[in-house]
C-alpha cells in the first residue's frame, strides 16, 4: 500500500500540498520517491495547477475522484495512457529483457523498445555444449527471430547514460530514448579480480563468441602443428566451470580422432578457491559432483586461488601448471553502468530494489544486476520479468502493483554426458534422471522465447555437432553421409 501512503503524504492537507508542490518547478528533477508517485511526474505550473504525468496518472485521477478531500487544489491530470501508448524501454537482450519484451508486446497499450548491445539472445545454459562441439543455434537466437512479427522496436546499441530529469537514455552512438517506464536487465560482466595476466591471456565463457573462441582454440592447437596442448585448466568450481570440465574430456578425444591423431592422455585441472565445488548445493550433492568429475579424469585443486597467468602457465600455490589453455569462469561483477549512473548498490554491489523491483520510481532493475535473493540465475531473471510486466499491466489497468515474491530456482548442473546433479527444493537427484530433467528444463526454457515447434526443433539439436575447423567439418560431413548411407 505504498502508493496510498505516498499520496496521503503528498496531498493530506492543502497547505502541505502547496508547500510541497508549489516549490517545484517544471525543470526540477522529480524522479525521487518524495516527489513522485510510482514514476508519475508531479509538475506544478506557475498557475499552481498541478499536472500529473505518467503511467499512473489515470489511477491517481481515479483516486482523486473517490477522495475529493485529499485534493483541495485544482489538480488536472493528463494521462499519456489516453493520448498515446506507454513508452516502455527495456535495456538488455538477455533472459530478463527478452522475456519482459515478449510479455508486454501482447498488450497493445505499450510501445516497447528493446535496446541491446548484441543482435542475439544468448542462451547461457548451452554455452558449454557449443564450446565443446555443439551447434551455435542452441546457444544463441537472433533477436529478430525471437521477436518475429511482434510489435517491438529492436535497437542495437549500448546504453551509457540515464537522464532521470527528462526520463531518457543516451546510447553509445548518441541516440536518445525517452521512457515512461524503464526495465534494466543488463546482466553481469567478467571480473578477473586484478589477477595478473588473466584478462589478457585466459579464455572466458559468457557469450556465444567466447564459447566459439574456446572451441576454435582447442582445434587450432591440433590443426596448426598436430601437437595437442595436453594440459587444460579451468578456473572456477561454480556451475559454468563444472559443466565445461565435465564435457571437455570426451570432446578432446573426439577432436583427436577427427584430426587422425592417436588418442592422448589429457590433463584437465579444475582450480577453485573455495573448499568445495558448487557452494549453492548441499554438501552431499557437491560431493557427488566432485566424485563424478574425478571419475571423468579431472584433477581438482580446492582451496586453491589462482595467483597469476603467464603465456604458458597458470600459477597456483606459487608453482606453475603448464598450459596454453586457461579458462576463467570464476568471477563476475555487476554491470559498470550502475556505478557510472549513480544507482544505489547493496554490499554485494548489486542494485538495491524495492518490493516492486524498482531501483527508483519507474526504473525497474531485474535479473543478475538486482539485489534479490536468487539473483544470478536465468530462472530468477525470468521470474523477475514476469513480476515487473504483470505489475506494469496491472498499473495500466489502474490496479495496484503486487509485491515481488522471490522464487527458489531449481539447480541442475550437468557433468559429462547423461549425468546431472539436481537440487529441487529439498529433493536431491543425480545421474541419468538429473540429465533427463535438465533436458526438459532446456526445452521449457527455449519455449519461454519461441513457439513450441521452433523451440522443440532447437532443443532436438542440442546433441548435434557443428565444427568450423575445416578438418573436423569434413569429417563430420563424411560421417553424416556414411550414417545416411548405412540407414
Ligand atoms: C555459462 C553460463 C551458464 C549458465 N547456466 C545457467 C543455468 O543452467 N541455469 C540458470 O538458471 N542460469 C544459468 N546461468 C545464469 C543466467 O544465464 C543468468 O542468470 C541470466 O542470463 C541473467 O539474465 P539477465 O537478463 O539479467 O542478463 P543477461 O542474460 O546476461 O542479459 C544481459 C543483456 O544485456 C546486454 N547489455 C549489457 N549491457 C548493456 C548496455 N549497457 N546496453 C545495452 N545492452 C546491454 C547484454 O548484451 C545482454 O544481451 C548461466 C550463466 C552462464 C554465464
């Protein structure tokens, strides 16, 4: 009931209203909660005519009718709702942003602009597969395809500045976008914690491009000199590091076969600073994952922080592990946009949000960037998007918004083929059943963004292979040809 409280505070007496409102002038910043109601600008003109503008103007007007004693001043309301569509600007073409856009596009009262610095939506859970021989299409969907025939304006640009006074955003290319409500879902960036050499020399896996870079590197090592780099190091025992470590041994063997090399003994090390893998999981499940990785031949270094990287080694415990392939999955930081634009941050550097996921009135921050209990998961970003879009629709319907209720995600971590660890509430599962659940979860997640038929086709290709390395591509084409002939 925050909205009522705020209205009462603003208009409970004529003198208070006059004091509060007449002291404002049109050019003053009114985006702070004291001076606005859920993002509605309150503008006091020189004639003491108070004009409410914004998404909630209709709602406030309705309230004014029912409680005339609250409004002893002449208040005129102009509603952008009657005159034109709500301008909703969504920044970020990832889980939270795309889901928000798709939901709001169903409602003709909104005009949606989605600004993203990438042309595609990256489906992060499948990146490890693409890095280890899987298809590009399972990890990335062009935004134009996701929004096919939807009433959404897609803008490829990077948002750099927010001007709260005039409710607008500026992009790197100098474009300006005005908004009535803004949804920021711009995710995290890789953080190397200042460890020497890592940012220049290591590989990371936060986008399709990075996943492909890893894959190309693995091949190049073999293709260039027929001498595989036998030692591989992954830093980070979270889900990304574990998934990649689990998939790497089988893929390296496969590359060797395709390149006509004798099977070799590979060394794959997983380095983690914490005492155990997957700290989000209970100890027993984390222990199962540890055992599974060891079974796949992965050497684990726990309680071992990375100290530095050189051109041919990673330094741990003040000693080098020789490798030309160090993959960093251990650190992320909030998008620097938020500090650059003076957002209030919590101690974990995520953006403080209220019970409606607003950082400030009318500015919603969702997904990985927001300080919510389960931030950092795609499922949370999707849930956040549902909460915020439901509330925008409610407000457009002149209903009060509903507070956010955090939803515990289901944790599913695949470790090698046909094996995954699952934490679903208090239920722990692992092995093949876990793998089946993961596959089902992927199908549902693809369908979050595309119709069933297209989502199912994409999902069915999760096991397919795709190679850009000419030798492997040839090999793959021949084996497909042979398979077809044998059929
Ligand atoms: C390898 C990997 C595997 C994962 N696996 C899982 C999993 O199995 N299950 C799970 O629940 N979660 C998983 N996650 C986490 C999940 O991907 C994130 O929680 C989710 O992507 C967060 O959604 P988001 O919308 O906040 O950000 P993102 O999906 O990261 O989207 C951010 C978008 O904003 C754009 N952007 C950034 N800055 C700007 C700017 N200034 N202007 C314009 N655009 C900008 C980016 O290009 C990107 O499109 C995984 C993450 C990774 C990296």
